[in-house]
């Protein structure tokens, strides 16, 4: 007796292959092994009687039939995700789990100290903290709440502005504070292509006389590099001023100002556990205005 096809699983497999462009990438996305994806694709193509992907070495590109099926799969995926958000948005229980995402510096300095308070107030809610400098897709539920520095939050999300975020140049405590000494130092910067574009422009305009001796894709790591004596770095004031081993070299740089936002999907705003964490984060962070603004 033939088994009933797992249509939802088949669509997830096809979407993963199309988005990753390879079976290996699809396997990582789906958290299965390579052979499982290979067998599943073979079974789908055999059942439909058509080839959905052209093979070019290790890469996979959709055929015309694959493109047609992919458009349908994307519509189904979007409708299922919308349904899940609407159902989650009706959840009034202060139980369950939620995913919170933040960059590493905000997760360490701002979010973690507040999660113990949240845990004590809501012991039946489990928080999963996803530390990532990228903006995760809240529409696809990669996270439920995002703590983000931005001047232009996506219009598709619901958000609350917390504060203005100031930045300044910092060095290590114990280093000579004279301008001459600072000009002799090397600079610490984001890796190429990472970090805020306005910061890259500022460094190009103001620090081009100094060799950049260290790059990192982590703001928290850059602060540690300053402490280790690797040079000067532009850091957010909430990070630099909260570390007694760092000293501010000059006043905050208004051209690098950004804003701190709490973001979620509109369908999830009324979910009780998400609202509880949003309210706690907002109320607690609003009390730290002077730290954020470097005043």
C-alpha cells in the first residue's frame, strides 16, 4: 500500500534547496543529513514525473517546472506563517517560550541583566536569546522580539523607540590621554562590509592617517580589543561608559547617532508572554537614558 505524501515536508525541502542552491545547504537549513534531502528530492521528482532542478556540479538551479512549483510553495509558506502568527497573537497565557534577538553588545550589557528579573516575574516563560548582528526575519518567526539599533525600523514591524544611542572614541585606561599619543595609536574597526555604513565613512574621513591594526565582526570583541591595548575604537556610549577599563577620548559624535528600538511582528503584539517581555525591556531601558546618550 502506498503511503500518503508529506506535502508540507516536500515543500519545505524544495524551498530549502532553491534558497540554498545546494543539497548540502538545504540539509543544514533543515537540520537533516545530505542523503535525506537527496532521497526526498528524488522521490518528489519521481512522483511528479518531471525534473525540478538542474544539476551543475554541486549546485542546483530550478527548472521551469521547479519555478512554477516554487511560487506555489512560497504562497503556501506565507499563508501558513501568517496563520501561525495570528494564532500566536491570540495566546493570552503567560507560559510557553519566546525568541529574543539582539547584537552581542546589547545582549551582554543591556538584555542579560534584565532576564533574571523577567524570569523571577514569569517563571513559566522560557526565553531563547539569539545573539546575532544581522536583522533576523520576524515575519518568518526567526525571532519574536528584536532589540536593534536603527534609524529606520522596517515599516512591516511594530516597534517602540527606547532612546537615542550615542557613540564616541574610546581607549584603554592607563594610556596617555594626549592628542599626540592618540595619533600614534592604531585603530580598531569592523571587518570589511560589516558594521554601520556611517561609521565606515567616519573612519575614512577622520582616521585615515592611522593604520587599522585590528578588525572584528563583533562590537563586544572590539571593546575587549581596546582593553587589550590594540588601539582606539568607536563604541556606543552604553558599552564604553559601563566598562571602568575604558576611557572616553572625546565627546560623543553626533553624526554617528542612531536609535534603540524594540521590534516585533504586528500579529504578535497581543501575545501575553511577548507583551510581558516588551513591557519589562521598555520600562527598564527607558530608565537608562543618560547611559545611552553618553551624558
